[in-house]
C-alpha cells in the first residue's frame, strides 16, 4: 500500500513527501515521485541501448541477404544496370560477411566500391536502396565541399559526422554503416603530373581520404565543422565502414577510347574499336583510366571494386516512370488518392515525358522535374474541388510545359 503519514503520500523509492516533489504517482501498492520516475526511465533507456549495441555489433550470416537476394531487392527500385547491381550485391555481401567472421589467420580486406556513370543514372539510388535493405546507418557526402585541413571548407573527417547523426550518435552502429561519397571525380588532380603547389580541394582531399578508406581510428568533431584543440572529439574506427564512391567522370570516354586504340593490333581489331558505340565506352572503364583522369594510385587501390552505370535509353526511362516500387506515377497516384481523386494517365503522356527528358538531357532526375511541372496546377486546384477523377492527357501536359520555364532549356541546349 502507498505510504501515508498524516494523510500525506510518500515516495516508496526516495521517501520524500508529496509536498517536496512536483508530482506523486500513486499505484496499487505504493507511490513514485516524478523525479524517481524520470531517473528510472534514464536507467532503462541506457540499459536497453547497451543490449541493442551487443545485438547489432554481431551480424548473423543466417539473416544476411545473399547476393541474388540483394540484387532482387535492387530490381524492385532500380531499372536496368544489371552489371552494376551484380557487382554491388557481391561487394556488399562480402563486406558484411567480413564483419561477422571469426578471428583466424585469414584477414579479409574491405571491398570499397567506386561507381562510374553519367548523372541521373542511379548511383545514389543504388547506395540508398542497399542501406535500406540491410538497415544500417547511411550517409551521403558531397566531395566538392571537402578541403585539406587548415583551409576554407569542411575537414575530411567531418563526413563521418553525418553518419553519426544518421544513427543518433551510436558509435557502434556508425562503425558498421555505409558512406556514399558523391562527386568523387570533382577532387581529381588538376594535371597528369603531381603539382608543385597545393591542390587543397583536389589531390589534398584524396590524400586525406586514404586513412578513412583503408581503416583507422579517426577523431570526429561531434557537431561537424572544424576541429578545435579544446573540442571534445568522438573516436570512430573506420575499418568496418563501407565506402561507396560515385562520380560522372565527364570526358573519361576519350581516355578509355585512347587506351583501347593503343592496345589494338591489326586492321580488324581497329575496325572493331571504331564500331563501338561511344555511349557504351564506360563499359570498358579500368583503374588506369581513373588514374589518367586524375585520381591518385593510392586511392584507386583502396577502391578495389570498380563498376559502371550505363546511360539510360528511352525504354529504361519509360520503365522508370511506372515499374519501380517508388515509381513517379505511383507516387502521384497515391498523393491524389489521399484527397479522394483517381488519377488516370494516358499512355502517350508517359512517352511525351520521356521524349522531353531525352531532349533536355536531364536523365532520370529530369522525369520527376517534368512530371512535377505538368502536375503543378492540378495538384494546386484538385484538393479543393469535389471531382473524383482527373484525366491527364498529352494536350494538357504539353500546355503545362509550354507555359513553364522548361521550354527555355531547349534554346539553351
């Protein structure tokens, strides 16, 4: 029973009376004050976090998706890019097998990945989808903002701050996460020969990334930004963090073509090379092409898995609109359903959107922008109207684009 002295309730934990605390919570056989309840909550939360850390630190091979299962999951969200999906599935599977291995004589090294492909072909989407499947912390970092220590910009270690934020600063979780470094081609060396002056946003950043990619204990400022001598740091071991780097590498096709022609002997082989579709030259990308582009040999060696994304053709863009689980058409259909409106889209509208994306050279990202422009007026008016069906025709889509800023792109290209 609740303790009562002179008709006053007292806390069964700390013994204080109701007049000494802000709130007293009576129970069936006792009372607890608000301060003891808050302290109990803190202790329980701390204990459950420790239990969670033990569970997440060890990966179970039985529950780890196999490479073909990872690829099947990617197929539901990413259209095409079969070669890249297979490379990524195997590399990710081997990486997390490595984390669950028992300590023996064989030391399995990390399988960091570099993806080469034009903008809008799905580099970021592939990395995001894999992180969602494995339920591990995931962070996207833009390499263009990174500079060598001591110069204006972000320190290289600050990219791990976003990974920490993604898992609520749980260091154990962060140490098994995935970091996607986008625009890796923008930190390429400015010339083929080492510079005698400092290249603080190019070669200097590549040198700084070496220790992160290979694996070392890095002191990270908890709030990002610059390091300060009096600042409290968070130590993170990067040996189990999977790094996926992506870049468009604009113009690398010429270096691939030059290498292929250099190693050709005979008239027949030369004719074969000339007949290769220039847009498929990325299929033959090799580490020496990345070195010619401006990546230093040390960083190429720490990115052992090299794959490429093919440019999206018309058929792939058409499928992207309707087939993935998060397809653009499905998204807008769901949005209007929430307002009680059924969206009916003519087939030639989708062909029109694809034609415009190809014409404006916008890739898969352009599909969303074009569709958003076409649907803007309808999304503005339909929620306040009593209509239950909206039919999207090609004439309507054409009118919406003609009065938008998109048609200005045609003159700019």
